[in-house]
C-alpha cells in the first residue's frame, strides 16, 4: 500500500440480533480501502446494508467481526476525536436553536470560544449560500435549505472526512441537482474525503471518483466502478457520453443483482 | 395585534359570553326563579362589588395555598423526572406507580391530610395540591426527556457528546414544551385542589370554607361571588403560564406564524 487509506474496512461482517430467530446478516466480509480526498459512493438495492456500512465507519454501531480504521485510528477513536462530520437523511436540526446556533452545536461541544463559533458558523453558512439566514429558525426554511444547514454544521469543525447518508434523498430533482453541484464545489475546494450513500445511480456517478455497488442478503460488494470523468464536474458532465455509459452499466449491474435476489 | 384582528379573533367568544349572561338574567326574571336556587347575574354582581375587599382577602388566602402547592409539586415532579432520566432503573421502578397514582382521586385523602397538618394550617392544603400536581408534572417531564428524535440522539453520539451534554443540549430543551403543558394542567388543578380540600374544613377566611358556609346559611350570592374570585384566579394563573411559555419557547410549533 503506497498511500495510507483514510478509511480502511477489513473483513467486516455485521449481524443484527445475533443468535435470535430474527437474525439478519446485514454485511458479510466487506473489504474496502478509501484513499485521501476520494469521493466514494455506496449504492445498491434497499436492504443491501449501505447505510449500515456508513454507520459502522461512523462507530454509531460496532461490527460483529472485522476491523475498521478511520484516519489511521480505530473507528471509535475517530468518532471521539471528531475526525468525521455526519450528514443524516433528515436535516436533524434542533428546533429550539436558530440556524447559526445549530451550526455552532458541534463547536460548543468541542469547546470553541464564542468568537470562533460565530465566525466559523458564518463562514460555513456562506459556503452553503445561507449567509443571511443565521437568525432564522429551521422551520422557517425549505427542506433544501435545512439540508444545506446540516451540511454547514457537519463541515463547521473542518473534519477531514464527511459521511453522508442519502442527504438529498428527500429533495426534489431541481434542488437535488443544485445541491450536487454545491457538494462537488465544496469537495473540490477542501481536502475532505467523502463517503456518500445514495440510491440514485446518476447522482453517484456525477459526484464520485468511485462507485461501490453492494448486493443484498447478505450485503457484499458486487462491483467497484472508477468514474474517470474530468474533475471538477459541472452540469455538462451529465451530457457526456461516458457518463451515460457508466450510468447504464451500473443500472445493468443493479438489475442483475435484483434479478438474482428476486 | 391591531384592534380589528383582535376583534375578529375574539368576537365570537365575547358575544357568546354576553348572550349567556343575558339569557340567565332573563330566565331568572321570566320564570321568577328563587334567589336561593339561582340568583340573577345582576344580584351576584352587586353582591360581589359590595363585598369586594373581603372577597379579595379570602381569595388571596386560597391563592397562596394553590401557589405554594404548585411550586412544591412542580419542583418535586420535575426533579424526580430528571432523576429518572439519569437513572433508568429509577424510571422503570417509578413510572408504573406514577401512571397508576395519576388516576387516583387524591382529593379523597384531604380529610386525612387535614388531620396530619391541622385543619387550619394552609400547609395541609399545599400538601394536597402538591401531591395532585406531582404526577402529571413528572409524567409529562419524563415524556419530554425521553421522546427524543433518534436521529437527534445519533447526531450527539457522532459528536461523542457526554450524557450530561445530551441532557442539557438535547433532552431538556426537547422537554420544555411537555413541561409547559404540565404547568398548564397543574395551574388548573392547583386552584381546584386548594378550593375543594377546603370543603373538608379549614380557615374561615378561605374560599372553599366561605363557599360552603355561606351556602349553608342560604346566602347564595356570597357563595357565587366567591366562585367569581376563584374563576378569576384560575384563569389568571393559566394566562400567566401561557405568557411565560410564549417567551420561553417561541420556537415551538404552537407559536409559529401562520
């Protein structure tokens, strides 16, 4: 291994309710190495364990078997030392905090000074183009804006890794495409390594440097596809013939997986 | 809020109130209802004005009992709820009893509590009020502390937040709306509790005692005047809590601009 992996997943298996009658093998023998500043998408039919894999990396759950290293340390230490920011499917903003206070939440927990918090939150809100909305409450914003606040919050403490669990799943197509561009832009301007769960093949191809296709029951890696489209990607990338090739190829793979499964 | 808006919001209620009073007054005159069955509103009002100073004194005595009981009951209820949020076993042990006790008519214990603390002692009424309020307060607060969005908890876990930080930055703010609905229930219950426990005996200058004694002497206008005071105190108490709620949790769903 020439470069140290930012995220290293070795022989990892996750079994829920082990030993009971409703035992589920969510993931089996997963091996995946993610290098610094990669953008990797996890994709696959529902129940393939892509969210489970993300949660294992985040140490929100622990593997049954296997070893996960994040930023050169155990997943647990990486969580405790705040090596990653996590973006959930729902924006998960706290109703009682204004937008800027929501972005400041991780900074408060990490002991930043009041001045630093204010400064950092404003900087992040400007990054997601919500600089004028700091004093609004979350419910005063649209769904897309709320999700942008949640991205600002996850970036506020400059984590080297961003873990995103279908962050744009609940948004309409237009907003989603704009958010994809913004995320590309953020990724391009920072050194962040991103692990991204989605159920949209076009989204995965557009954003990623690599797409990992998982198959269900038990969750295994079915295929890994390198996306060799030029970076940074702009809207024109969606019209590139090679983009279509990759999307179609992944669709075929997905169909094959679902055929075998069904 | 401008006058026009205020009027359009409250006009139906005001009209209904005036209508009920008018029908009441009319019915008393029309059917010549005896004053010991139902006095006319005008008769009650003139009695109320005449005895105002005395009624205020009586009302204040009972209000103090209600307020004392309210503070003791709320403090203990919220305190216990916070303890159960910290120690799960305490909650598992206490909650079934709290829910059961919440449906017990605690006022039935009033004569016994009067006996413990002395019939004339306002503390006996405060204790009854506190016990009545304790259970809804505790149950509401526990709900608020525990019914937290799982994703919000997972977010805290991703930040490796301590239990203490989760309590102060997530569970307690999440519980505030539940605590305020507890306060509103407790406000009404505290006045009811204080007045009714006085029915079983107490200081002569207290609302419950005054209402029963004057009724026994066929001075019903006096009883009715005391009831007006009790209503006024109860409603004021409720409105004060509503106002504090509005200031404390302006972010809550119920206060969002439509």
